């Protein structure tokens, strides 16, 4: 959850700082000690990752090394013939199996998902059982495990955990960029950095690296610089690192992409030259850090882009429409905006307030959505005056209460 730091009344005051009422973290002039205590060091992150990755068991095997089965708990699984151990696929692994078998990923997931109730007090319409698992088994046998259609002796990469979870079914050409290697490299490139909002598991990592004062100097403000980084060993996301800025008062930030900033996106395919990849990441990060002052200035400039005569709900509806944000997420963004009003007052009615509402909501999302909303905040910070005017004009078209409610999910 977000936590407000400071008393929230110093927005825009020259020479003042959101964290003036808080002790500062050593080596981070824009980070409160409250926030710093929630962060971890690179060494702590590496220890955490090492413990998590101890559960991994990777197999390079053909499909013929496995049987499809229904477990005694009524779950669809793959059983390794040589050991008899059963592995229940995650939704991600099921999607990969469907794609490899050239059939419907939605159908695979649907057969493993309980049907939620629609009536008052009804938790489930029904729960999936062994009959659904049996149907899924027959479909997988008819598609991916069909020797007349797919080579059953072609080697693939199976990522499993020791708890019997099948995490991924990947091509033999899939190249794993090891998370530990990546985190060790980041430790070398950003010495003294702190890992903030660190999420993920044995397969994937997501987080921000706060950049210490010793690496980057800046004018005094309530904003600091960080890198948004991530990698997935199983294809959930590409390796990436992007410049980002954060606001000290509420621990939220936005990823600054496209304009001057550049992102490293490493595809997990083919032979990997780790020396070349290290050089690419190093060059990228060294190029991003000097740009972050500009990113902070750009974000602060969004305070001049006001809603004008467009209501808050109209602007939120326009945002939902323009950027295809779900109604559920818009409810969270509206709640975040209400918090911004408490901090910024009338100044919240601006692009600045909207951006901070979006990135505040992102902190309560799962990693993929969190990164996507922080990127949306970054896109909004890079808008031209014409683009902002277009968004406001779209907001004015929502004149019917029902149309607004349909998009943002709240009574207005």
C-alpha cells in the first residue's frame, strides 16, 4: 500500500521538500528513511533470489518423455515417465502449450478456471473437476501430443518447480537470461543502489533501483531518479531497464520511456552472447542516468496542464477510453486521485495529478500491470500540449452520466 511521507502541504514551494519532516536515508537525499527501510540492498536481493531459485528444476526433454494425466486431485498434469513425478501447469505454461499445439489458449485456461457466481451471495456457479481435467487431457492429446501433427521427439525446455508446478514449456531455441546474472550486473553498474518495490519469484523479477547521490547529482526537489528493471526466465517478459522518476511523498513513480530515454529489450531466443549483452546494458544505463534530471523537470511541467472546464470524471473517462483502461482499474485510479486531492488540493486537477493517481494505483497491481501503469504515467508526462488538448476534448464528449459510469465504474 502507498504511504504518505511528510505533511503533504509543500507542493510547489521553492526550496522545500516533501520529506522535510522525515529523516533522510543515507546517500539518498530524496528518499525518506521510512521508504528506505522498505527497500533491500543488492546483496539481500541476491540472497532472496538464490533461495527462491533453489526450487527450480529445468529439463531439456522431448514431449515423448511425458504422459498427460489427471492427478488424484482432479488436475490436468504432465507425468515425467522416468520418475513418475507429476507437474501441474500454471496458466502461463498452459498458454504456451496451447500456442505450441496451435489451438485455443483461452479454452485451456477456461477448463482450469472455476466459474464465479453472478447471483447475490453466490461465490461460484460451479467448480472445475476431474471431468474438466479429463477433457483438457483429451484436447492436449489431440493437439500438442499428437504425433501425426507435431514432432514428439523434438527437444523442448520444461521449467518446473520441485513442488510439482510446471512453469513453462519453451522452444529448444529459447535462451534463458539468468536472473542472478542480471542482478549481479546491475549491482556492478549501480553501486550502492537500493532495490525498491521488489517483486517476483524464482522465474521473474520486477522492481526499481534507486540511484544514490554518489552516482547522480540533482537540484533539490521532492523527486528522485531510479531505473525500472525486469527479466523473466520463462517468457513472461523480456529483459528490460528503463529510466524512471519517483515522488518521495507517496513512493510512486512513472517510467519515462520513448522520448530521450532508451530501453534495452533482450529477446530470449537463439544463442546469447553475455559479454555483448553486458556491454549493451552498461552503455544503456550510463546513457540513461544523465537524462533523469530532464525526466523530473518534464514531470513537474505537467502541473501547468490543467483540466480547465472538464470535470474530473470526464477526464478519467477520457483516460479510460483513450488508453483502454478497464473499469476495475479505473476505480483504483479514482481512489488514487482522491488521495492526490488531499495532498495537492485544486492542483490535483492537472496532468500531474492524473499521472500520480495512475502510478499510485499501480503499486497495488500485479507486476505486469504495475509496470504497464507506470509506463502509462510516463507516456502522459511526455504528452505535447496538442495531445493534452485532444484528451481534454475527448473528456468533454462524455455528457451522459451513464457513459461516464460505464467507463470509470463509479457513481458521479
